[in-house]
C-alpha cells in the first residue's frame, strides 16, 4: 500500500471514532481560530518581574541546575571573562564559535590575546564552544538557542564545556515571551530548524537515581550575562 | 515485544523474591516522590495548570483529524516528510526502506517507548542494520538484552554493581583493571563509548514528546543530550511517534512542559527541550539533511470515542508508576509489556487486547494515588474499573471469581439476607479462630493465609454496630 492509502485509512479511523466527517465548518473554524490566535494559557507569575529582578531570578534558577554564571557590564568585557574562566577551569585556550555578529566583533585580540578562536560547526575534538543565546527565560533559568550559521547547534552538544552569552535585554519572563519574539523574527508559524531550550549542563539519573553531570552533552555550562545596554 | 501480561501473578511472585530487584526498587520512591512534591509546591499555579493541560489535550483529541492535517502540511512546508503507519509492521517497513535508500549501517536511537512497542531494534537487526540505544538507561538494558522497566527510567530495576558487570563484559576492549566503583565513572565510560557511535551513525531515530500543529515541529525532552546528538549528527533524522502526541500551538506546549518535568523527575525543566522543524536549512552548517516523521496509530484511533479516550491525554511522565504501591513492590517487568504501572494497566489492554492483558487492570489496590498525581488528570482507577467490567462481561475471569461475584451480587441486592449471612459468617470465623485475634489457616482461603494471617472479626457485624450507634436506634 502506498503512503497515501495509509493516510486515508488513518484519517477515516479517527473520524469514525470521533463521529465526524471532517467537513463540519464549526469544527474547522474552532481549529483555525485556535491556531491563528495562539492564545496564552496561564503563565506563572514567578518570572514576571522588572528587569533587574528578572535577571537575578534567571541567574538563581540557572545556578540551581548546576550552571555557573558570570556577569559582564558590557560586551567588550566578554573575551577577558572567557579567558579567566578557561584558566580557572584548567581548560585549553581554544574556543569555537559561529558567525554571530556580537561574538565575532568583540575585541578578542586586544583583551584576550591568549585565546585562540575557531569558527563554524563543532568538531568532535573541540573542548570549548561559545554561543550566543537568543534569549534566557527567568522562570526556570533556561537558555534559548537557535540553529543556523551564527550559532550552529553542534556547539551546544559536542564539546565538554559550553559557554553561552546572553544579553540582559534578552532575558524574558516566560517561554511564551520567547515564542512571541520568534514569531516576530521568523514569522507566524515558523521556527528555525532547531530551537534548543537548555536548562543546566547534561545529566543522568539512570544509575540508581543518582544525579551525575555530563552524560552525553556538556559537563559544564557557563553563562555570561551582559548587563548593558539597558533599554 | 512478546506480551507476558497474562502471567502477571507469576511475574509478580518472581519479582517479590528477586533480592537485587527489591534493592533497586527502593530507589523509586526515594528518587521520585519527594522531588515531585517539592517541585509542585514551588509552583503555586501547578493545580490550575493541570486543569488547563487536561483541556488542551481534550480539545486536541476532539479535533485530532484537523490538527493532523495542519501538522502534516507544516512539516511538508518545512521540507520534511510525514509517513502514516497503521501498525508496527508498516512503521518498520517505512523505516527500513529509508535506511536502505541511505545505505545506513549504523543507527543511533534516542529513548522511544514507541520503538519498544513495535520492536524496532529487532527489525533493524534482521535487516542488517545495527541499532545503538544512546540514552544511558536504554544502553544498559540493550547490553543486557532486556526491555525497559519504567517509561522514563528504563534501568531503574538495576543496581550499580549490575551495570558495572555489564560494562566490563561489553567493553572488553578497555583495560581490565580500570576502576568503575562509582556511578560517575560508569557514566563517563558510556559517554566515551557512545561518542564514537554518535559520530559513526548514518541515521538517527528519536521519539517525540509533543508534535506542534502550528509549526510542524517535533519536540523531545531529555536530560542527557543523547537525543540531540542522535538528530543533529547523522544524514537523516527520523521521528517515530504516535498520533496522540499532537498539540495545537507553542503556547499549549509551554503549559504541558511546565507539568512534564515536575511530574516526572521533580525538575523545573529537563535539561534539553528540543524543537525540530524539518531538515537543515540553506546556510546551516549542521543538522540532518533529511527529516522524516513516522506517524503511527497502532490501536490509538480505536480508543477515540470510547471510555478510554482520556488515556490518550497521557504525556508519559511516569508519576503514576512512581506512586503506585503495586509498581513499587514488583517493578515494571512484571506487567509483561512495554507500559507498566497504572498507565500500562489501562493502555496495554487497549493496544494488545483484553484477552492478553486482562490481569493488569486487576493489579491495583484502587488507592487512587495515580489519579491524584497524574498531571493530565486521567481517571486511571475509573478506567481500570471499566476494563474489569469488560473482563467480567467477556467471561475472561476464572470461574471461581465469576461465581463468587455473582453470589455476592445476589446477596448485596437482598439486605436482610446479606445481614443474616454476614452474622452467620462472622460466628463461623470466630468459632474457627478459637479466641485468637488472628488466624493462620482458613478453609477455602489458602491463597490468603499462605502469605498473611486473616484477622478475626469483632463480635458483632458492622451493620449491627451501626444500628446500635444511630441516634434514633
């Protein structure tokens, strides 16, 4: 049987079970409205705070799931913070990041001359990656990363250490706020190929329910929050 | 997989006498119950969200055909493919055909209960394709040739010592004298071994926690990141999933995500929630070149419009397993198929038939904890009762149980006779007890007294005492 026939069989079984024909205008209207309005359900109050409290909550929640957090006053401070972190953690002084403009245009040579930079998607030999998060969600300390040449998805998963830069202005209250921003950037009903919500470094509880970090993804997730510019 | 649900009693007896299993099962209440409670209490809106989540899924199921149409159109528009499969055989044929076309020899897999349901690994092996389970728990049980005993913690029935022994046997290429005395070392070893498999894989297969009609997106929720390496490294990403995973919008997903991790592991969010829409886009330096969704029915459409439709709201968090006194005592394998615990006791008869799984709805004390903790408010005990009724109607119970129930019904409908028989029975039991508070043997009740004493009843029946205490006597 061709795929098409399987499709017809499945739809007719569903419609038989529901006792509908699929042609009812009222049902079609309800579905159309729900999809086009994409109304919010109840959004918890937790993240709905003013800017500085929202950033503070994001930090607390991220640290609560074993991420480490540093704060930069301005983007130009990022390279030095990364160099410091690599030294403290005894990591090699080589990082990889994508074409993200914010990351590419930082004063690397002036402020972090020891840091060697590679660009593009992650390779299995990479130990440290840097990406720029499209957003942070205060409610749960979750980072939002979007695929593409600016921040390739492999950077989020292959290296043992993942450093993510997020701007204070991009730290929002809820997942719903993120979806609104993405609709604004990509169009309604559109998403990038991969949208990663990342909440702390990789972990497993599969052996006797004991928490162990670094199962398959990064063992360390280091977040740099850029506090300026304030809007 | 082969169903042994009809042998639940025998399976359960064996489980109760398995010392290693009993030691491992102690981790279930310790690992899950307290953490869920804390997570729930940290979110004041939790109860209100449950109510909304139920409404979201009820609405979706009532309009399932229309949301599926939209979902399919959106997947196609993003460059992906949707394949419909009525049953496991069709799904496996589709997957193997894709693998053959790609010349795939090695396939990495994210954790998928649907994959277990249709015995995908066996079919891949038979076609000369090596499946590699990459979720740590699934990897362990694949090494052991077992099936998962829990829907989110597949190896919860095993102890660390057992895993160490399995790794020493399976990873014979590593130095024999290496130290594996901590869980952390086992996790690290699995990371190194599986990393090579991720890089070598030609195709990656994941399940889906949710499908979004609005955007044509499949979503997986993991903690390890294995599902991500499975889908972004190989040439093709296959999503093996079922029609009940659909939700309308991204906002609806947000609501369900707030309940899923809290109910499952007591986390605010699992580490990785990944939204996948189509294949790699122009300019993308990574991601799969092909994206296929295999959308399976396998008995679910037949649940629509029946008393079991609410079961299709299930988001597979496992809370009902963790809180079930029967599951805690015997573990998941005793249930004899893919889905254990209360959700399995309802779902398994729907999917494999009551004749094969009729014992499962009886494996419950009806304590009601499962329904209390279910984030989707599925009336699990009520549906188990439905199955028991059908089992009775279809004469699937042993004769003694049927006649016993008929006799009881006859008496229950005749209150005066019921009280008389109760009084006589009471007197007989007290006579037999010879004044002791408990009896260790009882005629016709050996099945009871073999495992525990039978308490001697009080001098007067409940109804008689009740009559005395009523103010108007």
